[in-house]
C-alpha cells in the first residue's frame, strides 16, 4: 500500500510530531515537510500532519471464488448497509477480529468513499471489500467453499449465547438497521441467531451488533485453537 506522510514545517519540532516522525522512520514510510497551505487543502482539522494513501480498490464477484481461505476463516457479509460511517465502523470491527473478507452488495449499499475510509480508521486499507451483484448467490458460493452462513436476526428465537458458533469457516451476515436481513438473504442462511438485549433499547446499530457477534460468538470458539 503506497502511503506518504505530510508534516507541517511549522510543527516539526513539537513532541507529538517528533513521535510521528519516529513512527514513520520505524515503519519505513516516506515523510516530508510541507507548508500550511498544502495541509489546509487536504483537511480542515489536520493539526499539522496528514497521511496520503493510495485508495484501496473494491473487488468483484469473482474474488469470493478466488480468495485462498483458511480452514477457520471468517467472512462478514453486509446486507444493505448504506451509511458509509457504518461501513467504516463495521470494517474496523471486522479487521480487528481478523476477518478475512468483507462482502457487500453493489446496489443500495455504501462503497469505498472517503467517509467510509476515515470511519474505518485504516481498516479498509487492509481488509479486502468485495462488492457483489447478488448477495444470495454469493452466500451459496460461500457454502460451496465450506462456509456455514450465520445471520444476525433480532427475531431469531435462538440467542448466540445459547450455543457455540459452528466450527470451521463461518460467514456472518449483518442486515441494515432499519430493515434487517432481506428475505432472500435470510432464507440463504444456515442458521439465524439474535443478540440478547437486556436493557430498554431494542437493537444495536449494525457495526456494534457485528462487533458483539464477532467477539461474543464467533471468536470464542476459535481461541483455544490459536
């Protein structure tokens, strides 16, 4: 991934920026001094430093068939997440949990916009995103590759606390905050689980629900094998 760090010439000697310079040297990332006008043209709240990266590319339908999955890999499938901030937050949670691939649909779904990249805190620069034309067909392809497809559904009678996550490859499907899983995607899941809600709110947003399911359901069944 191509990356360049731009540092304001007027703040180079401050302790915080010295730490940035040390980090770039350790990571062997290029850094150069620029005038304030350059940083002002990139962002309003740069605080004297900015990073310029090559925008990651979106993958297509074929990537699901070609990707070399491991025996216990996890794929996250987003069904109708239209808010780029929610996409970025979901990517951040998924990448932190070691997810192998993020899948979303092409139509009526957020893509790799600057807002999504910013909300992901860098995760979308590392976690591949495949945008596909037909999510239900993609779920079938994942099943052909040995994945068990688990859908998060608030109406499911089984909580993810009731039983452990399936062994082996798992595809975890998260729906939109308003509509949840679409009918065809729900029907394509091998099993549906809910997140137990013990307070007064009825649901979590998509990225929070994903994080809860990854760390409370999927990863515990794998921790003893790492």
